[in-house]
C-alpha cells in the first residue's frame, strides 16, 4: 500500500507529531487552513467514513475520543472545528480516514 498517512504513522515520512497512543496518531498539517491545523488519523488504515463498519467502529471511536484531548493540549479552549472529507467530491485528497482539527482564531460560520 502506498498511503502517505500510513508512512507518516510508521515514521517513514517525517511529521510534527502532536499526539500518539496505541490507536491514534495526530500531527500538524503541512498546508494549514487555520493558525492551528492538526490531522488526527487512526493507525489502522481505513479509506474513509464510507468504510466504517461494525468491525472497525472501535477504532473510529478511539479517534473521536482523542480529539477533545488533543484540542485541550493545543490550547483550543474557546472552541475548534472538526472536519472529515469523504471521497473526491467531498475534498478528500488522501484515502486514509482522517479528521482535521482547526482553531486558534474565531472561525467563520461558513464552510466554503
């Protein structure tokens, strides 16, 4: 498999790590859309939300449970946005499920 996020998780590609546990890896986005822009990925490869099922829902749950911890660690006390893109029309450019944490300023209510 030639997945850039899997390579980042394995340490084959460098990243600026923010958080890691047995199921989750989080790192700063190299092309940030906000003052704080972190990607949170499951260590188990899944393509997108479309591939979530009863067999891997616990992995997704671990990712979601880590997001508030990561946001607090980043000092996002006044709020933050979490986004996941699904498929090419949804803007997904890396086919590995991931969640964007955006914050560090007051974000617009508009998403586009």
